[in-house]
C-alpha cells in the first residue's frame, strides 16, 4: 500500500500478439512504407503518410450477448442486474457482423461531414416461428447464425458493401481501395466475379498476414463499439443486432478519425521495429490537439523510414 501511495507501482496489461516470421516482418514493413505520401519525398518538408481518405477497411467480428466478468456501476437505489446462466461459455449468444469503415472527411459536394461509417451488416438469417401455448401468441422473429464462406462474403460485399460505398463516399476521395485480410473466406484476386465487379471499380489491398494492428476495425473500433453496446444489455440476438447497429450509427466521427491517426502512429512503430509488433500503441494526446484545433491530417513519418529506398517502395 505504501508503494502504491508513493506511485512506485504501475499497472501493466499483458496483451497477446500474433507470432511473426521473417516474411511477416518484411511484408508489414513494406506495407507501412508504401503508405507514405510520395509527394512529400521530393519536397523539403517532413515526410508524411497519405491521408487515406480513399481507403475502406473491411473485417468481421463476433459480438456476444454478455461478457463474462462484466463490471457495472450502479446508483445507490439501483438493483443488481439479473444473473445470466449458460450451459457453457461457448453457448453464449453471439452474432457475426461484417463492418466497413472509411476515414471521416468533409464532403464538399454535399457540404456535410462524411462520418466514415460505411456500414455494419449482421451475418445470418431471419426466420419466423410461432410459440405454442394455451393462449395464441403472435409469431416471433428469430436469428440464425450462418458460416461465413467465400460465396456469402462475395454476396455481402457486392450486394451490400459496394453499393453503400458508392452512395456514401465523397466523390473527391479518389479511386477507392478496399483493404481486407487474407482469410480464406475473402475474395481472392483470381476470383472472376471479384475481377469483374470489384477490381473493375475499386482497387484491392490485402493487408499483411498476422497484422490486425493494420486495420482500423481491429485496431480500436471494434473494442470501442463493443463497450458501447454492452451498456444497453440486450436480451436476445435480435436486440443484440439492433443495439450494435444503433451503437454503430451513433459512433462519433471524431473518434473514428482519431483511430485512423493511431493507425499511422502504429505504422511508425512498425517501421522503427523493422516490421515487428513488440511495441505499445503510441499516444499523441489527440484529444488535446483536437481541442486546440491542431490535430494533424497525417502523421509525420519516423526518421527510420529514410533508411529505405522509398522511391522504389512507395506506390
């Protein structure tokens, strides 16, 4: 207790990170260097990353009905929340969502702020069933999870994600780049429909393997969104979907923009660590900079990047 009072103890959170081999390190390093704005190489100003206004990051996430060990803050007159019982932790109700995010920016065509929230789409099927009892009750809606395979991912991407990108993204964003991970269920470059309907309109970019820290969904958005919907205490799959969608719709665009800047800070650390992930996510006091109206559009690139042949690596 004395050491705690004298600030001689600190809290450290241990987080599991993907194990990387030499190929992972090289690909992560190349990916980060390729994100440097080539227009800043020939000038006398500092190197900076691209604004990334034309990128859309796509990823999947399981959202659970309850969290084991959840903590609640209750007022003095509030009753404890009812306990939740399950046969096994693996039986906790859950729903997978496909999420697409872009970087927030001002849309000069519509003169409105584009929030960067392309869409979040539950993966599964709705069906109706009728409860049988002595008193007739109306039909209820039930949600059934389905496995995400390549056909389903292709259908959701073409029928849902791409139309929303076309409708919501500002025209000034430029050629759109879709970034996904290398999961087997995702579309590959040799897929004919992918070439016809995706590559013909958009560029594709699969971020390096073992690199959730290079996707804004995994980097901070999913955990932030999950903490918001946990506050609503959904009771079943349908309420879970409704509350996740509501938390998504009301997510502040300023918070999402800060995650994109965190991504650039992470790229700096990856370059400094030669592609490795043995670092803490850096902090740059973005809240304070935003209050002072000094939040940068792009992060200055670490001096370590000057040790590489930038002209041959940057797109």
